[in-house]
C-alpha cells in the first residue's frame, strides 16, 4: 500500500522539481499562520493576502507586478457627477432672505433705467449725425477736460482715493473686525452691547441718531437710485448728520473691497466705526490722509472749473 501511494504522489509532481515543491510548502505554511493572526487594519489586510499560482512561476516578476497594480475604476456619467457635488448643509424647506426696502427701491430704479436705455438706443445714431453737422471748427479744436466722477467714483464723493488712504482704511477695518469677532467668541451678549463697527446704511443711520459713531466709510461705487427714501437720499442724510456732529466721512474703497476686508460675501455700501480702541495710531494716520485727499479733490474741482470757463470764453 505504501509503495502504491508513493508512486501516485510521484506521478502528480513529475513536472515540478523537489526544491520548488518544498518552497511552495513553506510559503503555504507561512500564509496559514498570517491568516490566523489578528488583522489590525485594511492596509495590513491587503499586504497579508498573498496568493500563489503555479502558472506564474515561469513568468518574470515585472509582468506579475503590472497585473497586480491594475485597479478597476468606477465610471460615472458627467450628468450624474455634477448632480453629486457636495454643497454643504441644505435645508429642505429653507426660507429665502427678505429684501430690505432700500434694496427693493434700488432694483426698481435699475429696471426703469434699463427701459429708458432701450428707448434712447434707437435715437443715438441720429443725434450723433446731427452733432457732427452742427459743431463748428473752433469747437472741434479744443476738447474739454474729462469729468472727475465716473461709475466707480460717484458724484457724492468728496475726497480723492489715494493709495495711502486705501491701505489705511483696509488695515483699520480688518483690525476692528478681528477684535469684534474675538469678543463675540468669548461672550456674545457683551460683544453685542459693546460693538466696534456697524455695517449697512440703516444701522449707521440708527447709531448716528444716538451719537455713537466716530467715523463713517461709504463705498465709492454705490448704485444711484433717485426718489423718496432712495439710496441718494440716504447718503445725503448720512452726510448731513455727520456734518452736524462733526464726524469725518471717508470715500476710499469700493463695495467689493469693503466686503473683502470684512470677510463678507454680500457687497457692503456703508460702515460706521463706533470704537477704535487698540488702533488709535491707525485712526490718527487715516484722518491725516483723509485731509490730504480732500485737499487734492478740491484742487481737481478748481482745475476742471477753470478749463470749462476757458472753453466757454473761446466759443
């Protein structure tokens, strides 16, 4: 019986040498011991799962490695992929933020302006042709100076936007916002009672009535909206109240720049400073820069007035 068993075993392993057979037995014993050992994590599990194939013994190791590195990737359609984007916490029945009265009036004014623009576009070409025929040769020789104000620097601005003034305003707003946020993190109720700055036209007007504001920043590119309780009227009322209380008003940054300095997504048109403790040096430097900018603006106005007078005399 023993001889018959030996002959059968030798018939099976005629293809493989004795050394390779011993190696396979050793590897199988080590694999069994590893499988029985406690697996700590998924990475260890991947490494421990060793499998041997008799067909791969003759092949070089580089070919086997390439095959093992290949991974199946999940293919997702682009339409589904865009729909699966993570957009943060979203409520099922979330309420939209209500628009203020001032915002509603501004939007109405914009719509009316667009309608007027559409009507006037038809007659612009005809008017240009008429002006070219009427203008005399003396008028064509002299061209008047360009106006100081533009869409980015509106008519209500009283000072030039110098580089020093812009840098100081940005720095001061950042510092005061940092102090206010830190106070809110420590004790919210105390921070609300002792604010550093206030954002928005309505808030600034409310604190001006109480006489608590020390300085006012208004954006240089606010959308004009005429009529009662419009943006033009609110800016004029803030300027008048500041003049009565002898509070300085600075026109340095645009709405986007103000929002960037105060870490806000929405555009900011007006900021009122209530308390500037901890940044007194910056505040004094800003006031000095503001006076220089106001003097520069007055000089520019005088120069433009002189230019217009000379042109009228020549005509």
